[in-house]
């Protein structure tokens, strides 16, 4: 840290954002080796293939084009020889029109009241990304003005408690429900959607559903069957992965209903600015590439598998949970993109909390326990406790403590080893544009890690397996409850748990006639 030239070379600025990675356990030689690794892994070629709409998600035979969701209207981004940008803007224009009609009171509920309350139903990527952006905008001065008198809630969990909390204090007459499910078959989402359809029907009659429920889906047949007018279905495409979908109708529709499309468009522009930077900047000045390579360095070479995401702004409290999914679902893989078992571990264990809360929670471990690389995220317009980072980098020696007259028995407990890696991202402020920038930096950083590790960051077969196992359990519970069938086909442990659950819950389940 005392080498000014080294520190100066480890600061990179783009579009108002400053990255300082001088507190990483790395020198210029390390960086050159990482650039060579990137070359050996064909990183530039893989980035180009992503932007060119090639089917880089090979296990699902799909392109990966979330960058198209925020591309300027006049861009050309091809998938299978077709420019997808006009399709994207057709949906964005439809969202702008619909959200303005709802917000202005031109579109009203079944009893003629303005729809000022929105519940968005979705899970995973259909929930964590939009929730992060919503929470970040809630305290932005411009967004506050646009959201006055309105509220937005997110319903994800099938636990009835989550449903009860979401509808608490809401009036069906003023509530619009947005059901987010690409296939309209996601078990958790559709159960919650049916519950809210019943809530609306019970209060206003079944004819009210078409006025109070809209969909973000590609399955128009099931949307119509459910009782939603297919004209009020907003499309997205199979080249958008769930965890990368916040810039599609999945996020843009509920956020535009709350804040107006003009605010959300600034968010999209911030993300697009980083997309262009990621595509064209040389690696040594490229924020996502530098962050991705340093993550690979920390995980694969230094053996530090975790990463703490520590934003010094309460507005970013839902950022770490969103990045947790984007990162761990993308890069938690055990085989290469060609299906060969990897001789090294991939993926980071991500966690985090807004800064000062984390200090009183888990920073003790970071200071004196395990080495956990930290991402400090700050905004110029809020206070930054810079001393924290220096405590991690410099530590405190026994000699310093002796000079401070610390009693001998306490010296080992008060010694900090230092040399613990961290980096700082400083944003000029935290408006819609900056939130878009931050999102895209992390999305692309995670892609870089996957490209270098040689894995497919865009599928999630582990999640799919979990869904199929859950389906077997659900079928068994149904057969045992309705037809009295015995629990079969599971191991002893699972069988015992299922039997216990069936016995204990027998009185709670309503019997069918």
C-alpha cells in the first residue's frame, strides 16, 4: 500500500464510477498473469460470442442476450439472423403505455377505483432482481416523487405467511396483481397466483380478474385459461435467463407501475452503458473483466472461496441477495461446459449486508478469523468509513499494541494480521442510472469468471433436479392424503419424515367431499 505507483495503476474509472483494487493481494505481475490466463481461456472471443447472439448456453441450446433488454432502440443485436432489439422495444413501449394508463387512472379496477397498489408474484430471478431495484429506488428523491401514493409488494414464497403479509391492509378494489412466470407453470408462482385470484374473486366476483391481474409470460394459452386477457400479457424470450431478467418485463413492468417508465428507462441506460464498456474496453481498463479476474485469483489461486458484498448504503440492502443468486446459480458448477468433471472448484460463496450493520454482525470473522475478500460499495453522496478497509489491509501488530500499553494477555486477542483483500467501488450517487450500472458490472463480472473457469454460467440443472425431487414428494403427500396410499419409494430417512408430517397434519387438511 505504500507503493504509490502500484496503487495508482490499480485504480480504474469509467462513467463516474471509480474502482480501487489496490487492496487486493496482487501486484502488476499478478495482473499480467491473469491477462495471459484470460487469453488462454479465449475470454475476448467468448464475450464477442455472447454479444453476437451465438448459442453459448450450449446445454439448453440458447443465446444469452440480457444485454439486448437494455440496448438503445437503434441497436442491432442478432439472434439466429434476426435483430431482436425491435421486439424488445415493442414490449417496452407496451409497458410504457400500460403503466401510464394505470398510473393516470385511465385504466381502473372493476369498481372504477384507481389501481394504486401492485403485487408482483414471482420467484428466484423473477423476484430478487426487481426487489433489489425497487428497494434501491425507494429513497431516491426523483423516484419518491413518481411513487407518491403508490405501493409495490413482492410475493415469492409459497408459505401462506408470505401471502398473508402481502395482502395485509390492501383492498382488492385498488390492487393490481402481476403474475411473472415464463411458462405459467412454475409451481410456487401459480399456487400464489391462484390464491390471489381467489382473493380478488371472493371480494369482487370472477369477472374482476381480467381488470386486476396481468401477466409476464410467453405462454398465452395458459394465461388466457387462467382468466387473464392475453392482450395484458407482456412477453420475454428464452434467451433471457431468470436471474438475468430484471431488465425485461419481469422487472420493468412492476417497477414502471411504481415509478413511471421514465425512471426505469434511466436504469436501463445505466446498464447499457456498462454493456458497451464491457464489450469494447481493453481488459486493463474494463471494470467487469478486472473484477472477474480478481475473483478467479482469490478463489482458484489464493483459496478464498467466499466474498462479502458490503454496500455502505441502506438502499442497497437487497443487492447482496440478488447477486447471491446471479453468482451462485451461474457459477456453482462441477463440470466444464463440455461436461468434463473439473479438477478445481468454481463459484464464490456470496453473502453481505449494508456496511455498518455488517460491522456489528460478521466483520469480526473477516478481521481476525477467515480471510474473506470484501467488495466495499460506496456512493460519493454518503459517508464512507474508509478506516475499515485500511484495518483489513494494514492490520495491527503486537509491537503497535505494546506501544499503546495494551496488557500482555490481551495482545494476541487484539492483533490483526492485515493483508486481507478488499476492493472499493465508488459510485457518484445512487440514482436509477447508477443502479443500472452496478447491476451490469456484477452480471458481467460473473460471466467473466465462468468464461475463465470454462463452465456454462447460464444453465441451472441443480435447481431443475430440486424441482423434480419436490414434485415426487408433493405427489406422495397428495396420494397419501386423498387416497390413503402408503409412503413408498423413498429412503428410510425421507419416509420417516413424510409419515410424521402426514400424521401430525392430518387434522389440518380439509377433507374433500
